[in-house]
């Protein structure tokens, strides 16, 4: 039987020798300072933030970042955003990328659109998460709406179920692709409308609400809120098309 643990610090500072980790999965874990010595790594997949990652005395972090930029040039555009026009251009890019991804998903069956590839979010769950991100970072923070969350939004995995329920999210819901896509389309139009009305000075305005009631009490600028939403859009697009390719390869 597989060992399963969710202890926050159960292995901090541990020293493991001769241990079999074949087939193990680490999710949402802090492995800062991890050292693997004289071990066998094959068929290993790592996702997340990488910095100062040294493999056989070679720092591969810059190579990985450059390769991701080559495959996903929207990452470069995202980092370069400064002016209102650049924010609008970034949203144009995001809409174009997601239109293509949705078209690809539309050619799949409903069970495939609901399937979790390698235990990652399904395509439908990804769209639900982006609905939540828009509700939290645009409707609540930028537009100052106290409880804008659609019940079919899907929060980040760290949000406790009780907190999700407290803001009206239905984590147990199993909506169809078409149902979620309708909500998602409306949220994308909302962001486009906000950007259309945005002036240069508006970017530096500090918002009075946090994205969720449990969020640390700090003030974010409109610039930070919109950049967060767009980063979510780009990151989850990358994950979504990765998994779409797996599903498409079966047909």
C-alpha cells in the first residue's frame, strides 16, 4: 500500500538513504534545498518554479526558462507588460490562445474534457479555475464587489474546503464543458471591458479588497491584480495544451 502524508514539515531536514521512491508523487511540496546524491533519476517529471537547480554540477534553470520562453512566447510578452496598451495587447494574445485551446477541446468527447491527465486538473476544471481567478482578482479586487464568486468557480488547491464553501463555491459540482464555457466567456468579456476603460493612472490605484476573505491583509494595485490574472491565464494555458496533446494522441 502506498504511503500518503500531508504533514507540512514531516520530512524537513530528513536524511533518507537507500530509500525506494520509484513511482512516488510530490504535489504542492516545498523541496527548497533538496539534495539528491548518487541516485538514479529516469523518467522524472518536474513542474513548478525552478531556480538554481543543479544537475550533475550544471545549473539547468536558465536553460529550462529559455526553452519555455521559446515554446510559449506569451511568457516573454507577459513579463514585458508596462503600459495600458501592453496590458490590452497581452489580453488579445490570451484570448487568441484560449480560443485555439477551446476549439481543440471541442473536438474531444465530454468524458475526455472531464478527464484528469496524470492527476492534473481536467480541461473543464481548468476553465472553472480561471473563472474563479477572474472573480477573485478582477471582480472582487479591481471592481470592489464583495462576493462576486460564481458557484462553479474552482479555487487553488490550498484553499480549505470550508473556506471555499463560505464564499459559495460548489467543489462537488460536475458541470458540463458547455455550461462552464458559457460562464468563462462572460468572465473573459468582463476583463476585456475593464481593460477598455482603463487609464494609465488607474494601474497604480490600490484596491481595498483582498481577492478572497481569507487572503493576507495587503493592498494590491490594479496593475498587480491584472498581471496576476494574466499570469494565471498563461500558466494554465500551458498546462491545458500539454494535456490536450495527450488526449488528442489517443484518437
